């Protein structure tokens, strides 16, 4: 028994468990520090030696963040991220269906072009996009962020959804049409329900990208600040409100954490499908 226990212990140490624990600590330690620091008093945030547990608990950081207009930043981010995600999913679903199911010429160049757009750096197009937004009178408006976010996140969504559509048997569509279902009814009732994991995956990644984007939000929208730009505007020239930074960051992470927890199975399924199909 002792030998077996020793072997089991050695396997556990030498196996993937230690690696998984180290990775988890590496990821969770900064998140814990952010959460703990958000509940510290202003004097304890930068205390030396550092305070690992927030004693006493304080909500001064949260009060400072919301007194600086953080509630408005959250509303702006929600509007921009939700509208951009809805447009990406609506356009990406139909584009993915067309590229994955319909006979058409030039599929390969189109997919290569989409891949190039998805990895194109935003900073390379900031100047021309700014001029376009200025000429259209869209600066300091929601659409100044919604449409660029849609354009930059749409290629990734199309790739994911196309791979899902490729995995659906054509016989199901043919059976629905034989039963008298039209094209739209076939898509809505037969095809789309099978690509929900891909839709959820594309939606989560798009929402996260829009929620955390900084460069375009800083360049195009001076009035309606989103969360990243709003957090960067906290404080004054000679003051750095670390408590407000930590508190606002915790609040900003909550929607992303909820999305990942709720749709974690769909996200894993969507990423796995994209890796093995197509």
C-alpha cells in the first residue's frame, strides 16, 4: 500500500497536475490581487510591506470610480459592444453559410482576404478612419466605434461559422425542402440551430474584443468614453488613484467572466470545431 501511495504521489507530481496548478496560479494571482486591492483603503493600496488581505474592507475605490462617471462608461461600452456583436453575428452567419454551403467561385481568395483582415493592425488604419469619421460627422458618436468594430471582428466570426456550416450534412436541408420548407424556413429551423455553439463562440469573442478595445475608442470618441478610455482618464496630473483603477477593472471584468462561465461549453466546442473542420 505504501509503495502504491508513493507511486501515485509521484505520478501526481510528475504528471500534468503540477503544470495545471502553476498555470492556474499564474493566471489567478493577478486577478486576486486586483480584487483584493479594490477593497483596500487608499493608504493600504500602496502599503509596504504589501497587504495581502484587505483589512479593513473599504469601498472607497468603488465610490471614487463611480463618482468619476464610471457608470456612464459602462453604459457606453454596453451599447457599442452589444450593437457591434449583433451586427457581426447577423452578417457573419449569412456570410459563413454562403462560404460554407453554396457553390461559388473565389472562395479561397475570399477566405485568405478575410484572414489577412483579421490580423491587420488597427494602428495602420487609424489615420484614414479618423478622416472618414470626421468627414461623415461621426466623431464623438456611437457609430464611430460600432462600424469599425464590426469590420474588424467580422472576419474571425465568418471563419468560425463557416467551419460549423461545413460540418452540417446536406441531406438535412434536402429533407426539409422535400417536406415543403422554403429556403428561409430551412435555414431558420434546420441549419441555424446546429450552429449555435459557433454563434456563441463568435459572440463571446466579439463582445470581449469590443469591450476591451482602447485605441479606436480613444481616437474617435472624446465625449462618449468606453470603459478602457474612461479608466485611463481617472486621476489628475500628479495623482494616481490606484484604488479606483482596481475597482473599475473588477467591475469591467464581471460581464466577461459571466459570458465565459455561461457559454464555456459552447466556446470550447466552437474552438474545437474550428480546429478540426474545414
